[in-house]
C-alpha cells in the first residue's frame, strides 16, 4: 500500500534583523538610576514599544547582581530582551539570553537635568527647541524630550524622531515621528510630504497601514482631538 500523504517540510530558521536600543548602566548604580528616573519623568513614553538590550560591560569585573538589576528595571516597566557584556556564568533560567556580536549604529544621549549651582538661581526653561539643519538619515534617532524638533530637510525611512513637544518637517516624512512624548496631548506633527512609517502623539500611535493613502505625498498636519489622532491636508 502506497503512502499518499505529502512529504513533511523541514523546520525552517530564518534570519531577521531588528532595530534595538542598548541600556548601559554605570556605577554607582544609585546615581545611574536617579538619572534614568529623571529622564522618565520628562518623557514617560521614552522606552514604549522599543526593543532594549542591557549591556553590563561597564559593571564588570565586579559581577553585578543581574537579578536585582533586572528587577529595578522591571519596576520601571523597562523590559530587557537580551544581555551583553557578561559571561554565560552569570546567566541562567528565567533571565534574558546572552547576546554577542552586536554592531553599534548610533548613540542617543538622554540629557540629565542639571542641578542649580546656587539655590537662588533661576530655574532652567521648561522647554527648548531643537533644529536639524539637514535631513535625518536612515538609522538615526533624534531624541529631544524637552521641546519641539524642527527638521529643515527630510526624515528618511528607518529614521526616528521623538520629541517632548511638536515636530515640524520641511521635507518628506518617511520614517517614525513621535511628538508629545512628555505627555503633551497638544503637540502636533507637520510635514511637507506625508509618507511616514509610524506616527505618535502622547501615548497614541498609528502605523502606515492604519493611516491609509488618501494624504500620501501631501503637506499634512497631525494632532489629537478627543483621544484620537486626526489628519488634515495643509494645502
């Protein structure tokens, strides 16, 4: 009797690259966590929806308490997908996997709130603006949690801008733009040519598939109204 069932396909493993950010704590850890908490106060959505890798190389060779470190990050709703900068001996069941061979792309500096040198000194301005004279290239991340970001050129596919205030792009917006990251629902996004991969204001985001094509290629403004993201042509 002949077996007519189709042959079983072999198990397939596929390679796939994803963009991630690396958290690299430095000693003393209480000071590092204090700076991290200040950054999260100014931009609570800073790590939302991001793949995060924990690099503990700066804490070696004094073998850090990895469980305590992961617990501290977890209490801040920061989920770690992998660990690098250590050895297999420090990893075990229930911990993120050990990673090696990562290639650095760019460094994002999260500003630390300066302490006043004199108690009577006037406070720093609550918001500032950042102007990018050229374009934001693919793979670049611009993080400015204290105010508006203006790009005189374009934002390429694969690039990302995160602003505490509004975002203005005088060229094409093809990458990711997240405005109002400092819990500012009045923030807006404006661009001369609308072709984004992802948009967000405050805690709401929309992907390219959810936005449709009726405004593609046009000058557009984006804002929040009644808890929903709205789009309108500027022409």
